[in-house]
């Protein structure tokens, strides 16, 4: 996949998520919580960084797997409906998006 194709995919994924009602954090907000879309060599990754407001007790060991699983399911559905090839990264649990060939 060319660099231009990855850029177009990145813009399309961001636009698709915005139209579906997701708020995507800016690339400049790398350290802050939220949904992020970043380019990879041949794909785009959608990553969620949970915010402290989801853990009112402020525990350092907070588990967000239930929220993460629900979000992942929603992302897979929205991006598949938009015509993208999606899969969950086995290690990180993030959503990888590719163009359908």
C-alpha cells in the first residue's frame, strides 16, 4: 500500500468514525485519553486510551476490558459497514483497518 493510500485510508477512517458519532482525539493529544487513529505501514490502527474519569476511585490497576470490548465491537461493526477490512490485533486488542482489495 502506498503512502498516499494510507493517508486516504486514515482520513476515511477518521471521517467514518466522526459520522458515526465517535470523537477522535487529535494526533497532537498523544498522551491524553480518547480514541486515536494512527497510520501504520500498510494499515491504520484505531486505539482507545481510557481516561481517569472512568475510574472514580482513581485506582492505578483499573481494568477497562468490558468497556474496551464494547467499543471494539462497535468499531468493528461501523468500519466493516463502511467497507473496510478490519481485524483485532492479538497483542494489543486495537483495531487494524485495511482497504478491501
